[in-house]
């Protein structure tokens, strides 16, 4: 199955070695539907059933004929693909269609404005960047308001109609004014104002607070990797960006206590004059940039957010005025039986990030949707992306939406039906090999199968692979070699295999997967490392 190319490996050579060592270093030459093809040593095509699905990018399969025909027609029309700084009516129609779907699934009638990008990680960074832009403008407005109040107090002091309340010094941690100031309202006020300014300056200088869930994955770029919980991806780059706080999704008290604690420490002070007396009052400070949430954690092991946890996150975020950023990059576009998986648990975002299947399997496309109440038009002048909103990818994305929405959303019902078929097969394997399979979980066409820890296996190879976190890749190599099934483990939970096929998954394909998984489980149970590694 290895490529016969003789050229030196200059494209990620280390990764190529890792793939080869686990039996995954295959060169695929053709693809259609749920099938990839490689050539054997005699040049014959070998079909492989693809359950990776482009990491959930192929809800409509490889090289979907309808999308391919549409892509050809778009290119044949001579549409300008790159005409930046001009009007983009197709992109606008796409944004309108996304708004229509959001209204239907969430009941929110307020508009969401769209920012386009090329990849999921870029969409996440665009959303976070916008959220921080909004926060900084709110901070500026708040500090401006406090400064206006200070100037009003100064005017009153100059006119001799102001006294400073003794309690004001205590609240500002200012200490008593110097004796020289006791007879001067202006000096007494400036002593207080200086303490207030120092306190507010310290609060404003703190980095923005970013919240994410334990097990989260939001990308591997310089900023998005800080929001990805897996320390193996993040630790080397901690000095490059604001660090996120990772919170458990199943411990509501921890979330509430953490957020309340941040709010309490982030209050700023304001000087308010009432009936000629200057007092100090606390004001809430916009400390939070965003709270990022995946409805289903893909790389985290196919972990579902339940309705109670979603409601708690929604409530705590609203109370703290912390924007909720819903990462639908893997889960969106109908994979779970609804266009937005978050809508199935009642979660509503201030921001939504979409990508992967938005490109129909042939284009690189992503979009950020920003609720009207958060949107800052000025952001459009300080943020741009060369390949965003282009004439090709937006036309493909619009076609994808049309196909998913056709026949009153038949695709969503099909995702549920095929997902139930897939889940039933995984559950049968778990039932018969409960000593090997720990759990199956997922929603629609995003499913996972988790193995029990095999580090105690009697096989030195299996035990070593499990302890090193690579057993999932060894298992994937076996399934590919022995059963022509392509599957991979989730990045942050390597004992969990992820299944993300297209809407067109068949009973025959599902049956072959079940056969392959049964064989794999039998090998692990029997500790047959020779067959496992080939």
C-alpha cells in the first residue's frame, strides 16, 4: 500500500514515517462517496471504506457528483473568484440562508452578521478576535464614563461644593488623605482619584479571560491552540498567546464559582457625586473575551454536552456578559440530525463558527456568525482575509446548504437514520466484547467507540502501544490492512475511534465495519499482537 514514489520526502517527512510505521502511509488515487481507492503492487484499485470523512468535512461524501457539476459550472461561468473589496452577492445569499436556518432551529429572530474565512481554526481566531475587539471598545466606553464622572467631581470641588465621604477612601484602598489636603476639597479629591486610577489601571491591564471546556479542541494555530485543552498540542506555545481557563462541563458549581470569582476580582471603581458628596462605587468590568463550547467534542473523544450542562453554561455566561462562541466546525451542517448540533440541546451562541462540510468536500471555506447585539461594524476595517468570501467557495457552500435543505430537510432525517444504523452496529460490538470496548457514544453521523485501557495487556506490544497513546493508530492500521476500512482515533482521546461517514452510508458498508471491529476486538482480547501488527 506504500507509495512507490522515489522522490525524497520533503512534505512533513517525520509524519510520513509515523504513518508508515502504523500502516497508514497510503497513497489514495481516487475517491467517491464513502470510498477511497489505492493501487496494489499490480496496479489494481483497492477500495477502502472511509469512516474518517475528511475529519467530518464530507457530509455529502467524496467528490459528490452534484457538487462537482456545480463547481464546474461556476468555473465555466468565468465568475471572478478573487475580487476583494467589492460586493459579493453570493456570499450575502449564503449569510441570509444561514440566518434563515438559525431562526428556524433556535427561534432567535435577530440577525447574525457573517465573516468568512478559509479554515476552521481561522474562523475560531476571527471570532475570538472580534469578541476581543468588542470587549476593548466596551472597556474604553466604561473608562470614558468613569473619567467623565471624575471631571464632574473636579468641577464641583473647584466650585467649593464638594466633600469626600470618609468611606470613599476605604473603598478605594486610598488611606486617609495627607494633612495638607484636609482643608482642600480639590486635594482631597485628587488623593482619592489617584487611588481609583491605580486600581482601575491594574484591572484594565489584565489579559482578557478566555474560557473553554476540558477536552476541548478549537484548532492548532497560534491563537486557537491556546483554546485546545490537550497539553501536548499547547505546552510548547504557551508564551505566544492568552491562556484559556479550562472548566469541567459536568461540574456546574466549579463553572459558577470560577466565573463569579473572576467577576469579583475584575470590578473597577467609579467616583459618583450625590448631593455634593463624592463616593466610590464598584462597576462591573468587561473581563471576559469569550467562552468556547463544542456541542460534541470531536477530538476530545466524542463527548456530548447534555441539555442541563448547556443550560447552565448559557445562564452563567449571560449573567457574566461573557460571549458564548459555539464551535460547530465538526458538528454543523446536519451531521447530528440538525444543521446546528447546539440547537438540539437548547444552546444559543453569540458567535457560531462553521467550516469543514461547508466546503462540500472540494473547497476550503469557513464562516463566523456574529449576533447583532455583539456586532461591531468597525471590525470590518481592521480584519480581512485574502481568500475569504471568494466567488468559488461561497458558491459551493450555498449549493451545500441547498442540498441539505432540499425536500424539507430530508438530509437531516437521513443523518438520524444512518446514524442509528451505525450506532446499532457499534453497540452490538460493545455488547459482545464488553471486556474490550468501554463505551460507545455520539449523535447522528458522529460516533465514537472507546476501548478499555490495554496497558495491562499480556502482550508487550499492545501494552506498550496503549501506554504510549498510540494503540488507536495501531488499531486503525490493522483495520485498513486487514479489512480495507479507514478510521482514526480522536487526537486527545487516543483510545477512542471516531466515525464520521457521509449521509450515504450503506448497510453493506456498516456491516463490513462491524466485521472488522469484531476481528479487532478479538485480537485485543486474545492479545494476538502478530495478527494485529501484520
